[in-house]
């Protein structure tokens, strides 16, 4: 019997538009069975990459969200530690994990770069656009940042 697919949605916060010159600050994922039932979550704040800088447009956004910025820095862990823990979490899920992504969001780009760079692997069996999934009710994990809750989903902004 073939393994069951699982779907992992993700929400990230960054300090710029691309990984490397800019850092992943927060990574949150939720895993769902194919029928849409949630089965687990992963959340971590990451330390900034050495030598990375805050993008000017991100600076403007974060300046208006100082409390949220401080939340992303709370209990931040080294990127390699988070990448290994995240890959292990994905691999511990019972089934074939599929990364649910929206092409306009930076989630996939940052996750892929960090996992390859620090964990040396991409633990997902595939990708599926969020709009093409069999259950469109999958949603990214709820974001604890007040700017996401009150201003709508800011993931498409360069700073979020």
C-alpha cells in the first residue's frame, strides 16, 4: 500500500526578499492529513545569518511593527539547529510530506535555501500550489504577530 500524502503549510517572517543576503526570522508550519485534519505543528525563531542585512523596505515595515520584530527575536536559535530540527520534524511525519506553497510568497524559497544550506537536504516528497490542493481549507499556521492578525496576511510584503 503506497504511503499517504501529508500536506505541510508554512508561514515565514524574514528581513528581506531573498535568503542569504537576508535572514529567515520565524518559521511556522502545520501538517495536515489528506482529509484536512491537522496532525502537528513546528515553530521556531531563528538568529540572523552572519553578514546578512536588513533590507531597506523591510526596515520600513518592521519599524512600524517594533513589537512584532521583538517577538521574532525572542528565543531565537541558530539557523543550523532549526533547519536540522525542522527536517527531522518533517521526516517524523507518518506519510509522504508535500510542501504546500503559494508562488507569490517567500515561504518555499526561504525554506528550501535554509534546509539545503544547513540540513543538507529537502525532506519533502514534492510541492503543491496552495490553490491546487485537494483540500483548499489548509491554511498556514496562525501567526502570533499582531501585524499579521490586524493588517491581514503580510507575507507577500518584502519585510514579512
